[in-house]
């Protein structure tokens, strides 16, 4: 079997695709499925965060041009349409060379050109957010099967669509941490509460700014585990250098965590985070209560994700 995975843009779509791939490999080892030849190619966007994650997982990777058109200004629209045309041409070349049996999409701008080029190939679509983005709504018309994170997503698709409720796929290593081991790994005090602050795979400037502005007061109450993203990392380093010795020992900052993200979630007592797709899977997995701050410029996807968790008593929500 030849599987082409097309996912990119943010961790909310990339990490579930990695989790599915991991599960397929395990299934292959434990059943007759292992007798089949199993080839995988991952296609992402040029310059996307997914490239490093996919290559780290040992999966062949190719990048194509991709850009959004929904909500784009008139000045930017011609350029983005040109990106999509080039992405379509690149997708056709990749499909001719790889000849996949199945296409697997989890969203992102990169999905549109590949789906157009491969519309005759059997397609599985996974919807990580409660409300599908424009690209996934469009692709759903051609998908043979649509996998959903939550029952609430069914209303966004035709009753005739072949949908299946799967939940949000999470990587096996994510939940392998005990609270004690996680705190030891991250050098956290067992006797003090831990506030985990992160803004998703790209970071969140407004959250970072709020934390840094109130850092001394926060550190009087708890240890702060702060995953800032690369963009604001210099500001975080400066703030840490300005702390006195005792508060500094309670402030644990990182630009990004990958393998240790499970440890961060297991160690925490409360999270402050955006409401991207990963929150729908990872926060409930650890039973971690959260203060959600939906990103205000991403249509309404994060707001709807946050509403879903708030309605179930798993979080509270505040404006950006």
C-alpha cells in the first residue's frame, strides 16, 4: 500500500497525522497487515513547521507551494492564487511519481492543490477542529470517508457524507509520563503547583506578553512552565535574566517542546493556552483544566473549540 499524507500549517493538523502513522506502523507489526509493502510520503507546505517534525519521524517529505484565499485582501489574492497554481502542478508531479493508493488529509492550505490533483484517488479526511476549515469543507465533497474529533462536527457535513467519530488521535509517547516523572524530567518542585503556559505550535504573543508583564506575581503563587514559541524567545530570555534568584528558580521557559510536551502536560495543574485543535485531544487526555484564549484572527475555529470544552466544564475562556 502506498499512502500519501498531506498535512501542514500548525500542530493541530500535523500531530494527529503523525499519531495515525504511528498507529499504522504498530498495527502492521501486530497483524497480517505487516505482510504488505507499506510506503508513505508526506507532503507539506514550503517553509512549514511540519518539515522538521516529519523528518524527525523518519518519513519521506516533499514540500509544495500553498497559500490561503479565504479572507485574503485584494492585493495578496493574485499572489496566493499563483501559489495554488504552482502547488497544483507540483502535486500532479508528485502523484505521477509516487502513485499513492490512498490520500490522507488533515487540513491546512497545502491540502487544496493536492486534493484537486488527486480527486480520483480514494481519500480519507480527518477534521481536527470542531468546525472544519474552508479547505476541509471543500475537500469533504470528494472524500470517501470523513473522520471527526467530536460528534458536534457532523452538522457541518451533508447527511449523505460517510462520517466516523474517532476522537483526536494522540501520539503514544504523549501519555507515557507520570506526574512524578514529568516533574523530575522538567526539574519542577513536587510541592508547588505548576502553571503551564503555551500558545500552540507557533506561540502566542498576547499570552506571552501577559505572562511576562505579571511574572513576579505569578511566581509567588506557582511554578511557571512557559513554552513561548521561537518568535518571542528573546523577550523571554531577557525577562528571565531580570528575575532575582529565588523567583528565577520557579520559572521554566522553553521556546518549544516536542518529545517533552507530554511531560509538560502531565506535570501541570492548570494550563493557559490557545484553543487550537490539539487542545481538544491533549487537555482531556490529561484531565488538565485550562484557561483558553482563542486566537481572534483565525475565523471562529478556536472560539468554537473553546466553547466545546467550556460547555463540558473542562475550561474557562477569556478574550485575547
